C-alpha cells in the first residue's frame, strides 16, 4: 500500500479516531490543548475494555501509522497498567481502561481545552452534538 500523508494535524487526529472506532474503542474524545501546553496540540482519549484490547488498539495504531503515514509512534505504559500513551508529536493518544479513565479524568483536568467527539465517523465539536 502506498503511503499517504496527513495534510493537517486534524487529518492525523481523524486517522487515529478512525482506527480507534474500527477497533471498538468507546467514548472517543479529542481535546485541543494547543493553547494550554507546548508539548502537543491534541489529545485523543478513548476507553478500551481490558489490557488485551488496549494492546490490540495500540499495535494497530502503531502498525498503520508506520505503514500508511510513515510515522513512528512512541509508546509509554504497558497494557497491564490499564493506560497506554502513543505519541505522534502533534497528537497524543491515551488508551485507558474504564476505571483508570475515570480516575485520571483528563477531560476535567484539561477542561479549558476545546472538546470534540467522534460520532458517525466524523469529528464534531461537542457543542454541535444534540443532547
């Protein structure tokens, strides 16, 4: 397969959200932290069922990022810890177990960030989602 490029950082965010969605990651949230920290522009946060699910999602993201984009992800954490972080530079992906996601509550910690959700195969500003 020919390598493609992510035209924008949002294309990169959508690339990872699509993989997460395909792998049945739940409650996908994207936070734009570009105005809040110099370390990255976006967090992609998702909930996996268990350590095996976390590992499968992380491996798929690593494989496809390398194969399709030529991007090598840096991994921190082990699936057995119930939290793995994949660093793609401008995008950092957090894969959590439900318990650890609730415990660390990154969405509240970074509450000042603009927030999007992945719905119907699209990234949508949270304010556009009907309640």
